[in-house]
C-alpha cells in the first residue's frame, strides 16, 4: 500500500517543473516581503544552525529569535535568494503559531495556515509544492531534493 508520503514524494520527484509567469513571481515576492515585514521577531541567517525539532525552534521563537538557513527554500524562480529565506521564516513562524511539528502532517498544518493568507490560487499552489510536496520528497529520499515547482 502506497503511503501519503510516497504518493506526494513521487508527484514531486517525477513531476515536470511548472512554468511560473513573471506576474505571479512578482505577486509572490511582494506578498512574501509584506508577510516577512510583519514577523514579530528577529530572523538571522546561518549556514550552520538547523533545528533538529520544532520544540527547539519554538524555544527560540519564544525568545523573539529565529535562525534560518538560506538554502532551505532556494527555488530558482526568485529574483534574489532573500525571498526563499524570507518564505522559510514565514513558514517556520506558522509552524509555531499552530504548534505543528516537522512531520508531513505538521507541514500540511503549517501549509494550511499560510495558504489562507495567500493572495491567489497560483501562490497557494506554489506554496503547496514548496512546503508539502518538497517535504514529502525529502522524507521519502532522505535528503533535500532539487528545488522545483510542481503543481498538484
């Protein structure tokens, strides 16, 4: 029997990358900047610090601080790597808001939180690919797969 992780992972790994229009990328980047500026904590980049658990990350957030890896969300569609970094911070803060762990279920809960604020269906689909499908692929293969956007 195929698991949900395997189903989502194969969709991501075997799926053809979706072409994203320049207008959608502009809308996404503008929305990410607005969301990032509203975060009520200090976000710092690190090439070395990664949270082993949501509990560790939540403890930092409760101290108004969050470490982010610049390489976490490195989709090539962004005009600057900063947008991937900012999206990672927004997404991790959503994990905190809904107390969702780093399991696939936790990723889906955090996705549902951010998707409610997304300005369009196209951006919801991009977020779904980045958050749910890419996470499932990571769980399935045991390492972070190459970034791409695959629409469900």
